[in-house]
C-alpha cells in the first residue's frame, strides 16, 4: 500500500482481544483493592520514603491542585480568552479556580497570557517573585511561549521561560478555551506528583 | 491641616486597567490631583514588523491590535491596500465584510459592557455579556475557524465564502440578541447605584473632545454626531439605513448609552445585510499588481497572488471601528513589502483626554471614566 | 410560644448531664479531688469548642454557598470537581492556605502585621457570645448583650487599620482608611436603629429581645420588630451590610480599585484568617439581624421535638435567608463610591434613624404595643 | 477647488507643492511656516487632527499631518520635508491637544524633534532606549534589556543578566 510516499502496513486487529473483563469485587480484600487504597500505599512505599510523609504529600497535593487561585494579570490578546475561560460558557470555577486574586501574594498560579515585551518582562518577573510558594506558571499562547508572530520584533521577549520557570505551555494564538482547560488539567496532573517529601529529598 | 500628597502607581498589573496600562497618580487622600498615563508595556513593534512582511503577511498582525474586535482592523488595513492598488471588490464580498464588522461591533460592545460593570464592582453582567459573545464567536468560527484573530478579510475580498447554514444561525443570534439588549438595559440602566457612579463623572465638552482627538462612541457621547460611516462612507454603508447615536451630556453615562444604542443599530444593519445578501463571488477574480515568479503554488488564495506589488504611492484610509477612527497610513515604494505602515489607533487617541477628565475626582471615578473610554492596550501600544 | 427565662448553654449542658445521671458522679469525683472549679472550666471549654467548631464549619459552608450562589446568579455551575457538587472545595482551600508560604513584606511592621489578622478573627468570634442560637442555646445571656455586640464589632476596624498600616503598602493603607471612615459613619445609624428596638423591649439582653417578639400582632402576623419598625429594619440592614464590608459597600477591599484593600500583602494562613473572619462576621451580623427583627429563634411549636432543636432550626433558616439576601445583593449591584456612602450615612441614615427612634418612643409612650 | 489648492492660493510662498495622497488633497509646505499654516487650517474648519507621523526616506524625513473637518466633511493632508541630520519641526500642541501624544510617538519611534512641545519624552519605549526603531538604519540585532529601578522607572541596558534566568 503506497500512498503519498509513505508505506502503510496493513494491520489486523483482533477485536475480541480488546475487551477486558471487569470482574465485580467479591471478597473483602478485592473490595479493598478496588478502592485503590492499597495501590496508593504501595506506590507511596515504592517512592522509598516515609509512608506518613507521602500521605501528607498526597493530601496537600490534592488540596493544591483543587484550589489553584490564579493571579489577575492579563497581558494581551490571550487575556481576553482568559476572561472567556472564566465566564459561564467554559466556567473554570468547576475546578475551584474562579477566585482570581488581584494580589499576587494570595495567588498560586500565574497565567502569562500574552506578549511579554522587554518593558513588561521585569514586571512579570517581579509579579512572579511576589507570589507565595508553592507557585506555578502556565505560559499561554505563542507569544509567551516563544515570541510567536512577534519573534522578529525589537522589543519582545522571545519566550517567557527566559525570565521565569514555566510548568505548562499552551500553544495557540490565542489558545481556545478548551486548550486552556486542557492545560489546567495537565498542571493538575503535574501537581499530583509533587510534594514536600520530594522537595526535601526525603522520599526520593 | 498640613497633608502630604501620595504618589500612587496604578498598574501596569492592576485589575481595572484592562491590561498593562499604568497611571501615575498624585493623590490628596482619595482625590486625584494629577494623573500621568504611562504606556508602552505592550509595545510590540507592529509598525516595524509591517516593513519586514509582505502586504498579505501583515494582515494577521492587524488582528492583534484591537483583539476584541479584529475584523474592523483587518478591513481597515485591507481597505488602505485596496485603495493604494486600486483593487475592485465584488459586491458580495463587501456585504460579507460589513456583516463581519457589525457583528464584531456587537461583540466589542458586549465586552465593553461587561468589563465596565465589572470595574464598577458588579460581577454578573460580564457573564451575561460573554454568554452572548460566545454565540457570536461561534458564528465567526463558522466563517474562518478562529475565535478572536480572524485573518479573514484579505485584499480583493474575503478568504472564504459564507458557509452553509450561516445566515439562519445569524438570524437566530440576532433574534436572541435583540431581546438581550433590552434585558441589559432593564438590568443596568435602572440601577440607582450605577447611575450614581456614572452620571456627571468624567465630563468632557464637545469642543474639548474634538480637540483631544477623541473619536467614535466616546466622542458621540459628547454630542458630536460624527461617524465615518456617514461622513466619509465606505463599502456598502451609503445604502444602509442606520442612525448615528449620540448623547449630548458628555459624561460616562452618555458614553455608555451610545454603545447600548449602537448595539441595536448594528443589529439593524446586520438584519439588512443578511436579508439582502447578493449572490456572486466572495473575492475578486482579477489579477492585480505584478506577481513575481516565486514558484509558490497558490492554493487558498487562488484568486489573488500571495505576493503582489502595488504601485508606489501613499494612502491614508480610515474606517469607523467600534472604538473610533481606525486609520492605516500605508506607503508603497513599488516593492513587495510596504515601505511604511502607520496605524492611527482609536484607543491611543481617545486616551489622551483621560488626565483632563479625571483630575479632581476619585479613584473609583477614574475607573468608571476609563472604562467608558473603552481602551484595548494592544491598540494603544501597537 | 415560650416566654420567661431560658437557660444558657452552660446550664443546658449541666441539665443534660444531670438528666442522664452523670453530673452527680462527675461532681463527686471532682469534689473529692478538691477541684470543683475544674469541672466548670471543662464544661466551658467544651462549650467553646462546640461554638468554634460550629463557626468553622459554618464559615466553610458559607464560602461554598457563596460560590454556588454566585454561580447560580451567573448561570454557571461553580465548583464541581472537588467532592460531590464541589462540597470539599472549602476544605481544600483551607488545607492549601495552611501549606502556603507566609510572606512578611520588607518594610512591614512584623509584630503588628502578624497581630492584626488574629485580632480581626477573635473579634469576629467574640460576637457569637451573646448570640441566641436557640432556646437556651446561648453562651452567655449578657445583660448588655446588644451593647456588647456593637462594641465588639467596632474592634475589627481597628485591627484593619493595624493591618493596613503595618503592610507598608499604599493600597492597604487606603483600604484601611476607608474601612475606618466607613465604620465610624455606619456604627451610628446601626446603633440608633438597634436602640429603637431596645425602646420597645426595655432591655439590652438579646434573650429579652427575642422573647419580646414571641406572640402575634393583631392575632395574625408574628410580633416581629420588622413589622413594627420597618424603617428601623431597613436602616439596620443597610448599615450592617456596610459593617460587613460587602458589595455594594466593600471599600476596604474593593478589588477593582485597591487590588485587595487592606489585606493586599497578606498570604497563606494570615490571609485565611481574614477570610474566616469575614464569613464569621457575615454569619454573626445576619444572626443579629434575625434576633433583632425576625423574632430570633421563635416559631411555631412542633409536637414533642425538644424546643432547643426546633428553635435552632428556625434560627438557622432565618439566618441563612438573610445571608442569601446578602450574597444575592453582592452579585447584583455595583459598588457605590466611598464619599457617596459617607453622604448616605451621615446625611440620610442618621436623621432617619433618629426619626425612627422618635417614632418608637411615641409608640411606646402611647402604649400601642 | 480642494482645500490644498485653497491653501496654495492663500500662502503661495509657504506651500511648495500640491498633490494627492491617493484620494485626499495634499499640500507640501515649508517647515518654518508649519505653525502658521496649521493655524489657518484650523480656521478653515479642520478641527480634527487624525495623524501625525514621520517617514524615513534615508536621505530625508517627511512628516505627515492628516486633518479632517467634521462640519465640511473635508480631508486635508500636510507634508513637511526635513533634512536627515537633526530633524526638527514646530509642535502643533498649542492648536491640537491630541498632537501631544502623536508627536511624542513620532519622536519616540522615528526620532523627529518637535520644538515647543511641553513634554517631549519617549512614550512607547522606555526612557534610555537607544535608537529610533522606525528609522531604516535601526539595528534590529541589538538586544536591549529593561530592568526596574527605584519608583518603578525603567532602566535600559544592553546587559540582560539582571533579568534572564540563563546567562
């Protein structure tokens, strides 16, 4: 099968094998396993740290990922989409994120939404430094990621990661609200695997 | 009693400066004694980039000037280029362009309405405004696949013809929207607190407003019946029936009311355009300029060369964007790239008047007056 | 309908212990150890722990409720992902705030900066002491209960001023100044409107005020003070919303003007304290509105359910109705300007409150009620 | 007769040329007489100054003014030709207040000085930025970095170590 220069191998898929059987838990042990508690504890043990500390980690991580309060700092076009994400149609409040704090001290998350110009860059950095730990940064849109369409400009920073660390990049110009939500979900996944223990080198 | 004046920096990161504007305020307690506007935190060098791109490549950059209402930006630039190169545009394309622009005017005023009320402390109207905006954006998505930065209007026409089922959806939107505008008026205009905050705040007289170079709804709020769509008609506006809304008071409330009325007028225009949409091509089929042999296969823009060279010359062309007079000054030297592009943005010129409007008032008044000027920072800093 | 003296919560606990034959045993045990006072202390501590737990849970619920009510008004869902219908959201917010870095900005006055949130929080808690949650569900029936409430409410602006001044931030300072100006101009109409009620009851005790509202007026409508002095109620409601610092009167934090007002510089747990205090205050003030004007915990007797429980339920229903009104108001109206608010307070509300007082005096001397 | 020709009749010596800016009347005038002619233009009813901009033609500069009259619905463009070295022209601030920012912007990006302007400082770029970007000889490869100094003012330097993460 030659098509457009690529050779596509015919693959036969046995559909009968795909079906996996989900057994109803019967015994008490199976029921316990079904809740996922055991696997969680085992995973915690595998991290070779204190079980207690990792459990606290998990509680804190859960709390943190559930209440990410963004700081109100729109820079350019993407900020309008940030508003759209917060509005009724896409409703970021479902993730508990509708509390946009105007003061960076009380925020956990910064959306770098828009073009970071050379003149704005030290302000963005200052804003990031003013936020209280733990804090995360999502870089939104081509401009914040790499400079985007303004890459050749004389006064645009070529990527916000030149000045502050970034956790998640969302591409797009500007990204659709669905892409924002996907980015937020990626950040939540990322926070799940963080922790005090990990940070202090206790359960590495 | 001896008091000390407080120097307050509002911005560049502040909830109600609509982006990255900065006010340097000298405060006497709560009263503003002196106001200095500092901008440029979003200066992206668009004009310089215009000199480095071809005529067609610059169209997406215009989207990112006034990103709330990008269609008029597209059109203003394209109009300048068309005037420069003498390009004829089919009638259907002009209808589609006007349709897009008026729809975008509605969207712009919805965002204005929401963010103004949010600045005043009411958090709900913005939700309602964005609810309707989302419906309009779905229409734009049908047209060109983008929500905010369209890149839809191109020299010689529009990129794609109207998709199937667009007009019925538009009619549905308009039917819904006409009721909503009444709703907003009921919800907001009768509110005593809103009136207290808006009336007699940020007053500017007609002569001053003209002298400060204010244009668009902000100027019409001062009683000057000035609308480029009527004074210097372009596209199909001469054939359309609409009235120029203006209020004589010159305060924040008048500027707000002008926009509410304009939403109705835009819907009225939309209805006329949708009903009388002529058949035909949505883009010109003639070839313009001298297209150099580049070897680039033309796929989407088959009717129009990707690279073309308008004759040397200069042009200033203005349109009535939702925020005021948007003009492009384009100089061609006969090559494939513009020699110079100057953007006369409405937000920039409207903002000049702000310090004179708010000296002697308080911070909440600054926010109310600034909100009614309806500024987008991408447009101010370019 | 109940009249006459109820017990306070201490006596209620004692009587419950007594009715299950435990109190005598305990008393004997402590007496033989020579520590009779220790039992009293333990009971008081239990009482306070219950109150604190109640306030904490209420506050958490209120934050959730606020977000849900906002969402409802704005035609969206609100928190949904964390817990069923987002019920765990406030718990998560709390845990997260505990784990946040606690920043003391450079140039801030360390001690005052740290002290202020505690003062605000404690003041918000103290208001609950003479608040009658139900029949005999009151920590202490102070003879000057109403005066005590008004006095304690006046403490929090002082703490706000401390917070604003110590932050070394211009926005904080302006927020604090606004809070003080606002409070001074609003405590007066608040107190005057409350005094009109006192004129009717002849007592500052909250229990007496509630008892005075039992019974009916003309045999149909309940004898609540809202029906007797509607003007007083409106004044008190406006003044108490100003006192709570909620939209349309939230100048102390007004986000669009002063970023976050007096707590701009606060982070982590200290910020959480302000947050808690704000909602505790919301509940307390709503409770006071109910006590003064909606007949407190009074309501029809239901069969043989203990009156303590029904009265608590009535009180909570009424209080949540007032809270819902405050939240609804917050989502509906814009913010007024600070000088307009002060004008309203001094030039309109104080004269009206005095007029209302005159009316109350007239009614009482004429013996209408 | 369009407005530019009218102007030519009144000031035959100051107006050196009359033409068209595609579809708008254009008058080329001597730079010394700008203020006088602008005064006349304002008297003629042109109450809106739309654009002030400068163009770098490598060997000389041109400054363009676009006027519009609300009452007569007329357009008029003025053009002033300046020499390449130290281009300077009179400010129109006394006539049109909008010229304040428009001229500041032209000064900032093109580098044309407006004498008589009350506050001729950079507006879009920070103070201390080297070069005027819309000139054709502006060096696009030169990186300039901004840091914050006292009181939130900008400090421009070519050394990015104060702000960049990776050196």
